[in-house]
C-alpha cells in the first residue's frame, strides 16, 4: 500500500489533527531524528458521541409509532425498534470516525412487512458540543420515510434549525438550509391538501422547484409524496434538499433535513402533516 493511501486511511479514522504529531514522530517533520529514535505510539482519539433524540433536548424520548431503523456511517450504528406503544429512549452512540460533509445517517421509519405506516415523531441528532440537527418533523399516520440524511460534522451542527419570513395570507413550501431557496428533489413529487392534489411533477434530471405557495387552513392535512423509478440514466441522481413549511404568520418549520433517497425505485417519502 502506498504512503499517500496509508495516510489517507489514518486521517479518515483518527482525524487530521491527530495525524500531525504522528507524522512528526515518524521523522517526517523538517527536523530529522538522529539519535534515541523510537517509533511513536499512535495517540488515542476520543470520538465525540452523538445522540439521537425526539426534540431539541438530547434527553427527549423518540416518539416513533411503528419501526425505527438507523444506521450511521454505514456500520457505526445499527438500531431497530418495533414498538408501537412505547417511546424509544434517546440513543447515544460513537461512530467510527467524525462526520464530514459526505457522511450520511440512514433513517427508515415505518412501512415494514406490509404494516400500515404509523405516526412519526420529531427526530433530532445532537453532538457533544451542544449542536443539533433537526432531521424530521412530527407527522401523523400514515407516514413513511427512507432516506440517507447528510451529516456535516464540520458545520452542520451549527446551522439554524428555525427560520421566519414576512407574514402573508398563504402557506409556502421551500428548500435550502433556512427555507430561503428552491426545492431540489431528484424524484417525482405529489403534494396534497386534504387528498386534493395541489402540485405534481415527474422526475426530471437536475430539476429545481421554486417555492410552492398554496392556500389552506390550520388543521388541514398536508401530504408530501416522493417516488423514484430506476433507470441507468437516473440512478446517480438522488438528492433531496431540506424542506421547510412557512405559515401565514411567517413562522418556518423544518419538515425534513437534506439528504438522498435510500432506494433506487419506489416511494421513499410519504409524510402527512397537520398544518398549524
């Protein structure tokens, strides 16, 4: 194995900051060791723990009405719950290495073994420095989701999870980190209010959707359905931007964190929300 590849693997698993003293200890600094030279031991690295919880508070139970499956960084975290009545306690875990902007947290909720999808509670991910990312907003039955959320351990935990705009007489769906941008979703999309379709599009490569403005009343049901059909041309297109709902008062609610669809074919988001 070449030296660049070795160093790349070391940096991946113990972090760049820890690699510097390791390289110096092996005589790769500007000052070469000439006597009493011994091989330095690899320093231990404390990986920051992450907590999956049900609110902004890291000690909140997770209210998933059906099944929750979470897999962080491929094999760093694997957890399932089939409980339909009891809440799931917050789960603390230590991934193999700290996340970068290319890492993902796979989340599946409900929809297993032909079970009718149940409710979905809020889902938050926390780091050890007090940062939090809102992954999911609470949705009513029937709701189902299978996504790989993008986790940026460098800056993502410091991003705003709340937003607001000027008040109006309409509701609005938008994308981006704080709901100020277009919606990017590599899939077909249907949006319903009380089972009435208000927006529909087919899957188009590199499709960007302007914010969707619609009329509705508090208590109405908003349903968001995204699906994929496999083809060789579309297989590499799987991005899903964050999804925000803005109420007529201007309050922004983050419904969905940004990421990718988890399946190359079929429905991967089917969520129903009660409008505030």
